[in-house]
């Protein structure tokens, strides 16, 4: 069993009494930090990092702030995206309340350092002294995060471009080729959906590889669409996941169940 490596063994911050950690997680469809990060919009994340609520200020001048974004809720994984120091209090509530400077000595870890931490509090901003001993380093990526880590089957939500990028990543290949399942394709331009199942060779991986290669995956209802439309508007997620030993007939029955529930034969792209 490997020994745990704790966050501050990497950061080596001496005065933890002067440090706060902000755990940024998804609030609604308009605030999904990991998607914002993947879109290279770090400025938006930093505005959230230095935001004050209606009644209380988040920080004080001179404090160090550490910013994490939720990567995988099931496995309690968080990605480091920022460490800074407060240089000025703007005295603003319900808005961006501070000026700051990024601590350059930690920049090599931004977007690469992943910790495991189970946040048991509703408060996103925590005193480092109270939580940092529970922040275990999970891994340090060789490059800045770009869907390198499989987020768990429940958290898969990929645009076509993202799907085409992750399909060759080892973590994703391993996860997808060993599971049967029922998946959902959503056309964000009109809300139409397509329900499909994966139980053949390489299971989910094999099925989704066909969408990357052909765009339509051989599906009659999708063949009517232009490749560029699929590339710009389609998103891929997973409805059900099953072990490779589950009978194919059961997978098909679940596929039909989802088609009925979501009415994708009537309102979507399913034609059978």
C-alpha cells in the first residue's frame, strides 16, 4: 500500500493560518467550473475565486487563496487551478471583492495537481488549517488537464470534439471498453435526442469510436444530418452502465425503455 502524500507536502506553505481554500463546484448550468476550465476561460474562474457573497467578505489583505475545481464528485477529486495572495480589499459585496497577485512559484501545478478531498461542508471557502490535512494528492498530470482523467460514468458529458480527443486516452479507453451500456446523444441546436446501446466488441469504446470515425455511427436517423452539424451540436452521455457479463438482451431492453421514457422515436432521432 502506497503512503499518502498530502497537499502541503507539495506546496510547503508555512503559515497555514493565513491561507484559505476555495472549493469551486457546479452550481447550475451557467456555472460549471470544470467546463469553464476546459474552455480555457480561467479569467471567469478567477472572478469566482475572488467573489464576495452578500453579507460576508471572503478574504483579508495578505491572505493566500488556493482554488480548486470539482473534477469528479463520486471519487472526490479536485483540480488545482490557482494560488494567489490578496493585495487589495475593494470593499465590494456581491461582486469581485479583491485585487490579487498570482504566486508564480506554484504555477507549474495549475491544471495539473489533482487532490482527493471529501467536502463535508456547505461552505465552499474553508480555512486551510481545518482541511488541508485531509487533502491527499491523487496525481500530478504530465500536462495541463484536458479530459485526461476519466470522471466516472455518471459524469460523462462530451461535445463531439471532446469525444474525438478522449477516445485515444488510456484512462478513457480502459473505462469504456470494459463496460456495456445505454448512452444518450443530444442535439443542442434543437433538443432532439438519440438513445443507443453498446454491447458488441469493445463495448462503449467501440460504439463511440464509430461516431468519431463516421459521425453518424451507422444510425439511420443520424445519417440524414450533415457531419458539420453533428460536430458543432452533438453531446454524448451515459444513461446506464453494466458489466461485460450482463446479457445483451437485457441491455437492449434497457435501451428500449429509455427510448420510451424520453420519447426519442417520436420527438428524437431514433427510428426503431
